[in-house]
């Protein structure tokens, strides 16, 4: 899995990209270290994900 920040004129966006080839991962959770923000994404049926 990798994380990338995309800067736009509407602010910054975080992009998580990863693989789940054997469908062992049910969900991913991302939490920012310096701000009060987190999100969880269900990837249980995705062999590759972009969120």
C-alpha cells in the first residue's frame, strides 16, 4: 500500500493505493497524525484499491 498527497486548488487530498490479491484485507483505516481526521474503507471485495 502507498499514500500520496494530491494538491489542488480545492485543497489537499490523500490517495491510498494498494493490492489485496487474496482478499485477506477487509478494511483499511487511515488516520492523520497532525489533524483530527480519519476514514475507513471496505476493500474486502477488491483485488486492487484506490481510495
